[in-house]
């Protein structure tokens, strides 16, 4: 995530949704550290201490909500981007294989191909839906604006106008896949994505 007190925004960074490009433009407004009050036990008492608390790059909105005061979270402009799930998973797959130090690279590289990767994904106990980054467990939307990677520049212009920064053409950074995402799918793998990410597909109105 990125947080700016000067421009009063919170960027919820869902991975592989042009976040590197967005961060390149917004980084100069980002605060460097977050300080939070946390209770620390001293002898028999819990005493609040102000501590420096690093925050994860891909924090979900529900966790961000817990890290800041109600006043900040409610009044700052909160936004993020989603991506067509078929394109999203093709990008994630190639990113993992390209990133030598990725924690899942060894496991994924041992799979025969992209279709086997999707089968592996389907068998996992937990699936990271895109909506989880922006909604709470009760399906309450926690952000003010959700853009789409497919409309990246126009949606980012809306964000820029809202937070009061110049409209800047986003750079194309950290692209993983070389071909169009449809080239990676057959009938079965296409259906498998729909099965796994039906909630995202329906919520954000995506088609193959």
C-alpha cells in the first residue's frame, strides 16, 4: 500500500495490477513510516508505546483499516485496481517463473504447464480473491474507487483528479507475460478460471 497525508489517499495494492507503474508515480507522496500505539506489558501493567510499524506492500483494505485512526481511514480517498482474472492468473504464473527468489517458484516450476498450474491453484484450501483486497468479510466495500487495469490510464486520471495531482502517463513496468492472455487458455482451463474466480468475475463484470 501507499499512504499520503499530504494528498490524503490510501492506495490498496493488489499484486499484478500495474502496481509498479502506479507506485512509480505516487511514491513521492508516500509517507515513509507508520507510527502506531501498541500496548506493551511492563511488569503487571499494559502501557501504550508509540512504535514504528512497517506495513506490507500488498496489505488488504481491512488490515489497513485497523492500522489507522477512524478519522484517517474514513476521510482519505481509498482506491485500488482489479484485473480480468484470466489475464491476472496468466501474469501471476509467468511472474513466479521469472522471479528466481519467489517463495513458490520451485513448486510452480515443477508443474508441467499453465493448465497444471491452474489445477494446482484449484486444489488449494484458500483462494485469494481480488475482492478480498477491497471488501470486508461481510461484503462491505471499504474503498472509494476500484479501477480496472483494462482502463488503466483513464481510471488513473480519475484518481489523479480526485487527489489533486497532475495527469501523468503511467509507465509500463514489470510486465510478466509476453503474449495475449487468451493464448494461454483452452476450453478446460478457461472454465477452470471461471470456477475459481466466479465471485470476482461476477462482481467486477469480467468476460473472457
